[in-house]
C-alpha cells in the first residue's frame, strides 16, 4: 500500500477537483531501498538559460541586485548535472530523513538513504 493523501479530494458543484489541505499518511514502510526521484532531463541546461536571462535583464538595474545575488547563490547550490544520485552523494548534508535512526537502526551509512527531491 502506498502513502495516501488525507483528507481525500472532492468534487465541487462544477465537477472540478478540490484538493483539501492535509498530509500524506504512510500506511506501510517501504520494503525496498528508498530512491531519489530523477531530475528532469536537461534541467541544468534550462536553469542556466533562465539564469542568463536574469543576468541580461537585471544586471545593470541597481534595484534588482538583490534578486541577481539570490539567483547567483541558487546557481551555486543547484545540481550541476541532471544526475540526481551524483548530486545527493555530493551534498548529503542538505537532506534529512525523518526518524532515520529509528527506522533504519544499525545502518550507519548516511549515503544509503535518500529523500525524494520532488
């Protein structure tokens, strides 16, 4: 059984799906190894294109320098390839698995357990 969003979606009077606030409830612990969700193909290239457009549009605008700096910092920490496994192995400190010590007692290999990047 997979995690389930509770409360469940409902239809409004127009037949549109209404997604209520709630949370995923884990019905059963995973039986296999947790694996990261792959990054979108060409995501790094697309991110570079957006960053280049930001620089070209805002670089000479003093009131936008805070945003340019935020983008620069984001580009420094963003994955440099489309390989999610490589990124997770290079940055294990950025990810936290809740209750890892309790759920996976006895396994001290911190790179074994990944969280979803989606």
